[in-house]
C-alpha cells in the first residue's frame, strides 16, 4: 500500500503513469470502446466509470501545458443525436483539479481510434455513457 494514492489506481496503472513521459497520451475508455483492439498497453478497471478514474488520475498526473489542448474527446458522429452530458462532469473535474488544460479537443471517431492505438496505454472502464472516451496528454512536473 502507498499513501495518498487513490485505491482505484491499481499497481499496474501507477506503473504505467510513472513510465509515461512528456507528450505521451493515455486513453480512459468507456465500456463500448474497442480497447483490446486499440491498446498497446491495456489496463482494466472494470466496475469503475470514467469520471472516477479521471479524478483519481489527475491527482498524480500532470497535464501538458505546452499544447493547445491536453484533453481530447471523441466527437459525436455526424447524424447521431446523442448529447454527451458526461462532458460536463469532465469539465467540472478538470476545473476542480490543479491542472491547466485549455479547452477540449474534439476528435473524429476514427481519428480517435488511431490516436488511441498510438497512445501509451488505454484504461478500459465499465462506463455506460456514450462518447465518454477521453485522452490525456502528459505534461511535466517542475520544481
């Protein structure tokens, strides 16, 4: 056990977060996301949802401040009438964190899959909300 690490962050996830370097990306994926297909490294957090994982990761993970947007979302597919209210939760979590992130980057579905396949890791959750996938770009810690 470690102090000040949220219990939702498994040993495997803390290892992955520690190994990531500046500019590396991690995907927190909803339950519908083809995580196994698109992951170089897969961390399973079944039984958890994206907002709780996002909140925990942001306690230990610096976002990149050298890019226009360090946070990417899968945009709604044209013609789909879904309104992803979960994005409001993400905005609130990010605002409550100490991280500066600019604005969301909205990424077309197949481009999102491509970015996920190039990401350092994918965290698979049991999130049921549609369009709940999120990409975080790692920044640096300066003293």
